C-alpha cells in the first residue's frame, strides 16, 4: 500500500527527528526495517485479563490474529486496555463501560495504527470496544472470545448464570446441601470464555456479528474450540484489506444495520442489556435510535433461538446448530440484507444458504419459540421514559397482573429483608426496588432480578412481578421489569411508589401503571429529596455528572 495513504505514516514517515526516533524505538522490540515499507500497522486491542475469566484466553486469540495480519502483509501490534470482569468488578462493571470505551478510543486515536482488531468477550467489553472504535473510526473488525464450555454436573448440562441462579435458590430453600453446591461451583464454568447462555455476552457477540462487525459465524464458536483461533486468524488477514478499502465502523453502523441488530436481538431472545448498549453504540455512530424502535421491531420479529434463559439449550448447541448465520438466514425477509459488513460483502451475501443442523435449537419461522421478540418496552405513569421487560424469560401467567406493591428503598434494604420469615408478601405481591439506576446505585448494577423472598420459595412460588430502575444479568429470568426511566434517585416517579399501592403490569398493552391519582403522584413527587452523591471526586464524579439515563444508552453526554 502507498505509504502516503497510511494513517501511521504521520508517525513514521516524517523527515524530522521524531520520524527517525519512532522507527528506532519500535525496532527496539526486534522488528526489521521492512515493517516501515508501506505495510499497514494493525493494532490488536486486547481486553485480556486474569481478573476477567471470560477474556482470560485472549492472548492466545491475539497470536492467531497476528498470524493472519503478517500473512496478509500487515504489521500487528498488540496493546492492552481496561478489561471489565463482570463477576469481579465492584460495584458494577457498567460503571466502567464508558471508561473502557474512552480508553479504547483514545488508544486508537493516539497510537500509530491503520486498522484495529478488537478482542472482547465478557458483557461490557464488546460494547465498550465498539463504542470506542466507532468514535475513533478507523477500519475495525471484532473478534469475540466465544462462550465457555457447557457446565456439566453429574448427568446434567448446566449453564453459567442461569442454572447457577436456579441451583443457588434450591440451596437457599434447603433442597441442595453445602457439599452439592461446592461440587457445582467446580463444574459450572469449565473453561475460559464468556457465559454460555444467551446472556449479555452471547447477545452482544451475536449482535456484533449481525450488525456486520465480525466475520460470519464468529459469535457462537466455543472459546476453547480450534475454530475460534481459525476465525481470529482470518479476521487478522481481513483487516489488512479493510485498511486498503477504508472500511470504517461508521460505514457499517448505519440505521439499517442497527435495525438488523434489533431484529436479531429479538430472534435470539437476547439480553435486556442489549437495549442500553445498542442505544449507546448508535449515538456513537450518529444514528438516531430510540426505545420505540425496539418496541416496533420486537413486534415484527419472532424469537427463534431455543437457548437459556428463554429456552432450553446452551451456546454449544447453538453453535452446533449453525449459530447466528442460520438465524440471519431465517430472518432475511425482515432484515436489510444489503447492509455492508466487514467482509466487504452484504449481510445477505454472507449468510444466504446457511444450513441449520437442529430445528429444535434454532426454530424455523413456522415454529417459533414465541411469536414476538423477547424485549418489550413498557410505559406508564411510573416509567414515562420507558422500562424494559424480557417477556420470553417471564412467566406467562404474570404478563397481565395487578397487585399490591411491597417497596424496598434500596438494594441494601432488600438484602436485609428478603429472607425475613415475616415479610408481608404473597404470590400476587409486586416487589419494587428503588435507587438502583445509573446514578442511584451508582453505575446501574444488575440487581433487578430481586430474589424470590424465602417465605415464597418455601411455598413453592417461583416467580413474582419485580420492578426496579436496575438492570438484570442477561442470564437471569423471571417477570422482571427493568431500566425504569427516569430513575428514582433523580426524582423519577418510581420514587413516589409506596408499600400498599397497587400497580398493573400489562405486557401485551406495553403498560406499567401505578394506581394513584395524578394529584397524589404530583404531591409525592414534590416531596422528593435527592440523596447525597455517591462520589465527590475522580471518575465516579465524572460519571455522576455526565451519565445519561437508560433510555439514552447511559453513555456520557459529552461522548
Ligand atoms: Fe463474563 Fe458472564 S461473567 S460473560
């Protein structure tokens, strides 16, 4: 490639001292001078970390990417960024998604690279890298790390997240011993890779593929499978040509591409967190997208993928059945098949003719898991800017439900009370939890799946309606209304709900209504007092001052 066309030429191909010294400093790593003869420099943006088990194998994946880059005539240079380990990062990884996105963006912007390969996996790492790379807007391709192997407990396959929560609840109810729980702890997550249900990580990997940012078939390959390294190698090969073609994220991330991603999100029964991340990604790409788009498209798209928590299987079976290409193939009449992808070809060209190997795992259009997509957008007097319900993971008998409310003022309040033998709740009670939104918790944690109170568990109750301004793990399930906006901590109407009020959830009508008069609601809202800020310095202060609400994607207002 002509050196003058390369972005990296601005660092290396200049006559002054720094042109010389940058070459000398890079050669200190043992490279020969041939790397400056017009080869594109490809950054490998690696979110590897031992504090993030889901991404712990990404150094091996990076080596495969490098092989592909060298083979295609590029020069690969790997660099680290922040890594967000969902299980370990406190108070919640979502507090840091925007920080990681800034790290990725500024690393790309500040360093000499002509294209970038994004290595991600765990929940927030995929949207954070895409957000940052979109803002930097140089040619970029995503390689997700793939799901971990299915858990195996005795004769049962179990999925990290979804089954873990169910089994833990059995232990809480005294139906599993301490020893059995310990045994499960050792076999539920059997390898590196992200959670193996259709949680947020699998969802975002699938959507990165559907939106056109990965090679076809990337999302579902298990993390330890040799084909994961092969697709990484091919991605490394492909990014070199993408530099020549100037195939940047903003050329791929069009309104049509986002509509495709939403439709596939519905078809896979994707995580509710995808709503927040897609909204943020769209804003980075300058594409208008709103919660209403999710609702309109969710009514058009059936749920086809029979993977937990909406269905029965795990990501390994989804991969064996054909993965995302089959879902795209089955949805093509609803999709914008002409959307451009990282292959340089269209979505339809990439996926037409994909073969399905199990019509039970990936259902045909004539036999969907449900007729409507997984994510319903609700509105009402306690959620004027919207709320989200994953209806495919909810209980059918609670989809239209009126009940008396029991309010927890905070997550801590809920933890103190949830196992109380005197908790005044029954199977019709609606549990409401406040102060769990972007600013209230802070950081918008995944606390929305309020555990079933012990008094109800002991009576065999498996689900009740739960409402909060929190998020929920994509691996979770139940009739759980989330992302209520505006959040209670900034005076959203959820703050006005009191124990003993009545609320109606009507999912088919997309409604969430508190049964008090407008005057009474206004009186209660007028009495609202904002809590003191959680942070008065540092990144936390920046977050509190600039994070947007859930219906806008929770990105910073200045990004
Ligand atoms: Fe990383 Fe589940 S903890 S994807």
